[in-house]
C-alpha cells in the first residue's frame, strides 16, 4: 500500500504519495484538489525518478504540487 501525506497549499489540497517499485525504491504520486467548488481531484504526472525512501519521494511530489499550483492553479 502506498504511503501518503496530505498538505494544503493556498486553496488546494495536495495528496502526495510514494509507491514502491520492484527495485526497492519509490516513485512519487500526486493528486491535487481545489478546496472550493469545483473540487474535482486531478492526478498530476510527476517527473520520473526513483527515490531511496518514501519520505524523499513524498517531498518530491509536494515540490511538484506547489509548482503545479503556481503555474496552473
């Protein structure tokens, strides 16, 4: 089961996760939802990279989520 942490940035909720892959490393996952209507969640593609720990992958997803909000939010 992937590890996740939820953050709030401006009017958005960022659900940042880390999914284990076969090599024993982790890839980040990101879902962004606006906190006011319309609240449709969006799965955001994150840069492909393998991270050594879940926390590092979650931090990478958070960083990309903040950039997404700044550019598209």
